[in-house]
C-alpha cells in the first residue's frame, strides 16, 4: 500500500460546481439538484490562450484551479497527472467532419487541441510549471489509472502531485457509440507526507476484483455515465471525512482500493 495525504480537491460538474458547494452534497448534508454546469473560465490563462483553449482544457483547468484553493502550494510547484477516457469529443468530431469533406482542411487550432495532452500543456503555460506531467487513458478505468499513477509519483519522488480527470460528451453521431451524457472533471492534490490543512490520509493499492463501491444515491444516471465521474464514490468518502474504504474498477481481475482515514487516526 502507498500512503498519501489529500490536501486539495476540485470538482466541476452539473450540480457540483466547485468543491466548496459539492462537499455538503456528496456528504449527504444538502440535497443534490441537477443544474447546468456554467462554462468554465480558466482564469490562470491569458486572454489569448483562453481563446485557443478547447472545451476539455477549460473543464480540466476549472477543476485544477479549484483544487489549488484548498492547498498552500503554488501551481508551478506541483507535478501533474491528467486522465481522460475520451479526450475532447467536439474536436474529434470537428476533425472527422473536416477530413470527410472535399477540401479536407483541418483548423490548426483544432489540430493543436486534438493532442491528448493538450490540457496538460495549457496547465503548464498557465502556471509556468516545468515539473513532470503525465497524461493517461484507460477507457472507463481512466480515473483509477490516473490515481494509481499520481500516488506512485508522490511515493517515489516524495513530492506533491495533482491528478486531474475529465471527460465530456461526444456530439452526434459519435455520441451514439459513446453515450456520455454530462461533462465532469475532478482534481485531487496530494502529497507524500502530512501537511498543515491536509484533509485525509489515504492508503492506495491493488487487490483482487470484488464488488466495487456504489455511486452516492443522489447522483443521477446521466452523470454516472461519465468515466471521470467514477471518482464520485471516493469523493463522497472524502466529503464525509470518515474512516472508510473505496473499491474502484481497474482491470477485469483487479480493483484499486483506497483506505481513507481522517487526520489523527
């Protein structure tokens, strides 16, 4: 088992706009209401870069900015792991339509944003970070893969790292083969040692597959269809700040197990 401390959480999703508003909902203290997610504004980027930034980059940046609010660490001092199952579906659709046309002209900005690690690039530009950044994809297990990667980095490098997982719906007709209904992003800032203001201590490891932890009852099916939203069972435990364990799908034979402990236990 690897041991890490959670020092900041960010979230961007319908009815869950920011960790401060989402925490009492996920803890069962407030009622969940499905409200549209406001367009993300990456304040850390310059106006010129904001115009170039794709929907997926904006969504990931919104969660990452939110996570920084909870930790006393600047963005340029944090390594990052970005996880996404599908990347930017709107850009993929746009490029497919361009290539299917007579001219086959692809917008240079769209091509730039189609790169899978584009959100990581925007983050490094925004924070001027020169630290390590890894982008991972593991289909529906992308959040679990990203969490394992981030925890491993924190443990081996003995340095803070932030995981950012995000996914958006595809437009039609691609939506028919990947029916994600809602946009969602989460960011978890972690460190290998206890720090002032740390939220929880977590032990993370792999175990033989069993029944995974269910979504919080209040979360509607549309949001559950988002691969990044598979983080919500863990976020609910972190919101309650209780001693509990979460099992997340990782492979057909293996679960990612997270044991959460409040500070002082």
